[in-house]
């Protein structure tokens, strides 16, 4: 299984919380792999932490990837984890849901308005993130239900629907 992180490697995006959860997931799933897509000032620190956690052979840092490559990576992954401390919207979560990935994100992420089936977890609760990711990988029924709910929500999210909503408000 592959657990994915996509975002800038900055404190706001919570890369260190992703790695803390990865360490716990790895203990439960010896074959799990982790990918941290992005670049930023925390790259070196996150790579060093990966070595300290004994995950150097299981975590990859491909850097910044073009949109089509991120889409292909999403299509081949099992769950997206976005443990952001600050995430006004979270387009990555929307894109991941569109690629059929269940999404774990922080309660402050604005994408929750669009993806009600996304699972919101405090980014500081690495154990809950890890347990939820493992459950989403192992529990096919729950995984499929969340993916279907997210697809349905995305199909309802159109410019026409947004315009009708604005007209209803006025």
C-alpha cells in the first residue's frame, strides 16, 4: 500500500505529522510505502527525520512533480494524508478524491465543505491518523463507500450549482 502526501514542505502543511503517522503505519503494515511530493524549506529536516525513524527505504521524496505526474501517483496510491496546520481550501484533497483516493485531512481544511466524506483528524494526533489510514487500506467496504460519497459530492460541485446557491442567498 502507498500513503501519499502532496504539498509544499513547509510547517503549515504538517509534513512532520505525516512522517509521525507513517512511522506508526509502518509498524502495522510492513509493506507500506510513503511518498512526499513537493519541495520547500523543510525538505532536509524531513529527510533527516525519515532516517531517524528508520523509514529511509520506505519514504520517497520525488520533489515537485507536474500535474499529470501527481495525478498518476494519486491513481496508484491508497490514501492521501493532509495533516495541514493551516489549509484555507486544499485543492489537493479535491484532486485526490477525483482520482478515487480516500482523504484524511485536518479539521481546518476548507475542502471539507466540498468533501463531506473526507475524514477530519487533528494533525497532532498521529496515532489516530495512522489507525484511520490503516483501516482505509484494509477495510474495502469503508474505503469504497467513502470514495463513492466523495465522487457524488464532486459531481454536485459545479459552476451552475454555485451560481444557483448565490442566487438563493440573494
